[in-house]
């Protein structure tokens, strides 16, 4: 069972526009997005679908250890969820961190006939493993209980220990060191909006530069000063208008 939730635009009417699908971070869930899904729906006038991946939130368990290609696997599973929710061509994928990497993997991993994205919004995506990111995850892992992270995650996940353990184990493992997405991301031909904080503790500017070089569609890049790994949370008044403008300029898909 995959837990999912729709967020409606409210006073706006997004019925005539393609939906947005949110893909959460490596420790995220629907509830962990906080107010952002509703902010995005209200700010863009579009319906927003959020869901908990396997092993997260209120979805079915996904025991570790996870394979190094776990994000590829999740990208390949996404079309089934879209079909269940009646989401078709023209969908816009909005991902954060691991979720952004999954969104960028979708065109290369989705089976033929899957819904074609009109655009992808990448918030703090990973395209390769950087020492700074590994060091940050090692620090988080060491302080899992002492910093209160375990208690915070328990508010969002049915089994916080299993979720955190599987995620941190794969990122800190030797099998994950060769993980690189440049070739896979070369399958992206739709427009991409890439946003990252200049103070991102999990990745450097190289992540943005590699993304821009890898995709084959038009790319709009924004590095936000003073922002860490969560631009949608730290600077929603900047991020939501950027997404709204990006959507306004997307070409319509001819089905």
C-alpha cells in the first residue's frame, strides 16, 4: 500500500492544467513536507499529488539493505502510481533531494507508454556522491538519537528506525560510492527548473553544474544565497514564484 494525498488549489481552478507530483527527500514523507504542498497548490493554481514511497510515512515497509540503484527502482515504480491516480501526459514532477534525483531518473526508467512529463522541478538533487554529502550523513547518523532526530522522524514515519537505518546505510556504504546519474539524466528532454541552496550541506554547486550539463532539454538554474538543503522550506516565497513562472512557460504536450 502506497499512501498518497491530493492538495487542491482552493480558490483557483487547476482542473484544466496538468497536475504536479511531489517526490520527497530521503527522510521525507507527505507530512514532512509541512505546508509546502498546499503552498504550491495555492501558488500555482494546480492540483498537487504527494505520496510516501515504500518504507516511508504510512506506506508499506521496505526493509533494508537497499540496493545502490534504489532511486532507479523508485523511478520505475512511479508510472503505476500515476496510472492509479489518473495522471497522464503533461505531469510536472517536483522532487526534493532523493526525490529530485528520482524525478530526473523518471524519463530513463519509466516503461514505454508511461506518462510523459512536461517539466521537472529539481530541488537540491544529487547526481553523484560527494564527500561533503557523505560526511554530513555520517554526522547525522552519529547524532540520530542525541540530537532528537529520531523523535522528529517518529512523527512522520510508522517505523522511523527502519526508515532512517535503510537510508543512511546505503548512502554510507561502499557499494554506493560509484553511484552516478549523468548518463541516465541524459534521457531528460523536457524543461527543467533546478534550484539549490548555496549553503547546501549535502552537495556543492557541482551538483547543479552536472545536472545542467547532463539533461538534453532547456534548463533554468537558481542557486539561492543563504539557503541550506531545503529551499522549499527555507525560502518558499522565492521557490513557489519560481515554480509558477516555470509552469507558465512550459510548452503544451500534443497528445
